[in-house]
C-alpha cells in the first residue's frame, strides 16, 4: 500500500475521478451522468444518479449472511435490551414507512423527529428516507422553544415523538415539551407518539396518534423511492456565530458515498465490526456514526440510552465487554470524566475486543489521549482523532488505519483524508508557514459537503464562502507542523463547545434577554477541565431592577427554557455597562481576558474604559465571595 501522503496527493489532483471510484462501491439504481457540477459555492455530486438510503442500509443486506446478523443492539441504563437483525430492521423500517405514507407524507416533505436514543429513532430516519421525505432530528435535550424554532423553519407537518426520555432514572416528559412547542409551531398537523412507559400523557384529539395503533394498519413493504443524488436526505440544525441555528442540508448520494468511503479508511469498518459511538443521534456524529455509515457497511451498531456514569461509572466498560465492541468512538469530555474515576475501575473489565478508538468534537489533549490509549485501548488500539463538523457531513482530518496507519502524534488529528484539500491560511487566505497559527480552510468541494442552508442560499454563501475567496471557511484555528500534520486549536468565532456540543454565544444571549428584566447580555466561554468550556453570562438589568440571586436563577431557567439544559450558564454577572467598540459591538474578547486574568492588550477600539473597570471590580468581588472572603 502506498504511503498515505502520496495517496492523498494523487487523490486531490483529480477529485472527480477519485470520488467517482468511491461512489461506485454503493448500489445505485441508476448511475450518474456527471460526477460533479460545481457552481461555486454550490456543489452537486453524481448528478443524475438514483439511489435510496434506506435501500442501501437495509434491503442490500438481505441477500447475504447479513440478513440474520444483528444490525442494531440497544440497551438502556436500567439494563433493558433489544436486538434487531438486518431482516427485522428491514421489516420495522418498511412498516414505519408505510405508516408515514398513510399519514400523507410524500417525497420532499419534512418530518421532525424528537426522540430519545431508542431504536425507533434509527427506524424513523430510514423510513423517512425510504419514501423520499427529509428528516430533521431535534436532539431530545432541546427545549420546547428550540424544537418550535426548528419546526417553523422546516415548516414540517408531521412530528414523531416519544412519551418520555429516560436519564439518570428520571423520566423526561418529551410529549409535554412537544405540546408546549406546538403552541408556537401550530403548523404540525400530526404527532405520532411512541409510548414506552405506562404513564399517562396528554393527547390532543385529531392531532396526536399512538404509534402502536398506527403500525397495526401498516403494510409490510414499501418500495424504496429512487431519488436523484442531490435529493436532500436530511436537515440538521447547528449553531453559528449569529442569530438562530442554521439548517444544514445534506444530500443523499454525495453524503452516503462520502461516509461509506471514509468510515472504511478511518475505522476500518466491516461487517464484522461491533461499532459503538456514544454520541446522541441528535447530532451529526450520531447521524453518520450510529445510523448511516455502519449500516451501509453491514456492521453491528450498538445504541446506548443513558448517561455515561449512571448507575455507576463502570457502565460503559461493562457494555464494551458484554457486546464485544470492536470500534469505540467518543468525546474527550467523556474520557476526561472517566479519568477522574481512575483506571483501577477500568481494569476490572475485559476490553480486549477493541480494535480502534475514536475521538471527536473537541481537541483531545496529549494527557487524555495517553490515558485513553493506555487504559481503554491497552496500548494496542490506534486512536483516530477525527476532525469534522455538521457541515462536512463526514470526517475530514484523521489517521486512516483502514488504509495505512501513519505515526500518531497525541493531540494532532494528523492528515486530511484522501481527496480532501485542507490548508491553514492567514487573514488573506494565503497558506501560512509551518508552525504558524491560522484558519483551517478547505480548498475543493467533497461529496459529504453540505448542499446549503435550508431556504437560505445567501446565508450559506456568507457564512462559509465569503471570508476567503474560493475556500470553505471552517471557523477553526489550526497549525500545520513540519510533517504536514494538523493541530486543531479551537474555534475562531463566537461558537462554544460544551461537552462537545456546539452552541452559539449569540443564541445564548438571545435566550438571556428573554428574561423580562434583562436589557442586554454578553456571553463568553471559559475553559473547563472536563467539559471544555463553561458559559459565563454578563447581563445589564433594566431600570428598576437590582442584582439578586433570584434573578440569576430566573436567567438560568430562561436559558433552559429557550435552548435546553446543555446551555445552562455556570456564572452570571450583573454589570451596568458592557465593553463595546465605538461602533457598538460587544467586545467579548475583553470580557474573556478579564475573567482569565490575562493582560488586556490593545484597547484602542474600546468606547468607554469605565466598562472594563466595572467588569474587573464585579469579577474580583465574585472571586472573593467564592473563596469565602469578605
Ligand atoms: O471546532 C471543531 C470541533 O467541533 C466543531 C464542529 O462541531 P459540530 O458541527 O457540532 O460537529 C461535531 C463533530 C462532528 C469543529 O468546528 N471539533 C470537531 N472534531 C474535532 C474538533 N476540534 C478538535 N479536534 C477534533 N477532532
């Protein structure tokens, strides 16, 4: 096998020929007429080709030994289990698809899925794809407001929900959250409720329907609809620098061809793999790694519902041992949490089935990498530190043990995948020298690339293609070392990473000012040893209000209501002024510098120095209070 770097160079020289060969590995109903139509910045891959994601993920496996092998194992924190063979999954997907058709869902319609980590989520996604509808999965930890925003943006008419989610032994009333959301998103005409508990739930006559009733009327088989390659497979909302989350649209053909190829290279995935990705399906990591990529490959997927350390911190190792997991994919935040519990606990389990370990979502520092490598991987399993984004659809920078394992450097995601032309550039879009920090940018389109932002082509152009001419802007800082390895250095913009979850400061500020007594707010992230970042809020109160703990609690409630518990602020500070530029922009950099205790640097654009003094004084007082001082 050729060295990875050579392979990569050859690939980027002629991306069309390269990706065409990869796409041929899928079972298309009709081949494409043209590999790539690139009307910068809009790419269409495999134009004219026809395929269906559900057909590729289930039907294709019925004609080999895969038919009766396990496609999906599911387990929850209480130890309840389910298993579906590929044939059983096929039956469930068909029935679900028939039910959607009976509800009037047609090709191109959007279906919102607000479900916890249960097998029906995978089934619903594949069923939606089967009939050519477009799924929008909304993470079940999001609040009613966040759900409503997404429903309204997609103008979906059908919503699939569960009665409850279950986490740390507690029932989370998802159906109640849906009812709240639909007060502000009345466009939904039908709600299908998957009941998993005996608890009573509110049912709205004519709108709400019970899944187990509907499925009785459903047919056993629904023809998978042949879809043109650029037909959207899904819309997934993600946070950006400004305003409301953006609806990232992924294609069917390009996306599937891309993730099929890259999961082979990165994870060496095969039909013998038992693949466990600990993300939630509500994020892109889950879409690609829990649903589409492993099922395309005929692997066995493990889906786990529950918190990592409940009912005890051994849960994950128990699961790896029990199912003989071969590929394990998680976030640095999770590993850091387990490091605190110590390796002695891990040693009690037989983790010898593991072959490859993955990391995603944030930078993995060398110490965490070493612990993961030694104590989970037994110094035997390569760690694939995979850099990618909701927008990229699949992994972009990572070691590729499925092709050839380059020497690993803990903390570096190593090299761009074959066919990916990544570069670190300066403010003018010119490549920087080795070892110099710059912006990570991508030079050529790739099949997994987002097709655009839902109903907003202008925003798509502006967010990703306006900063550098002809380059896709990732919003990440990186440096390239003397071996061409990429070292990711975090976001360049106002996006926070909390336990690997992506949240925009503007989005959180928008939630804070919903509190009736807040006039203005600024949000920053500060480093947290476990979850990456903490959310710190600075708020200016409206006239007539005095700072009080009660108001802080209300702000927290408001943020949880607007976004969800993942966005809960760690600290809230009341100030009378925020540091701003003369043109009125909040200088979050200054706020962060003060909190971090760093030198303030150039303040020439600051409008009013008194604002800095005030923030310093407020924070000093806070620190004293926290340390028990006067
Ligand atoms: O900042 C990068 C970080 O996560 C961002 C993308 O977040 P999201 O769209 O939620 O997708 C999550 C994972 C697919 C990136 O812009 N990120 C992701 N992977 C890594 C990373 N940062 C450092 N190293 C990684 N391996």
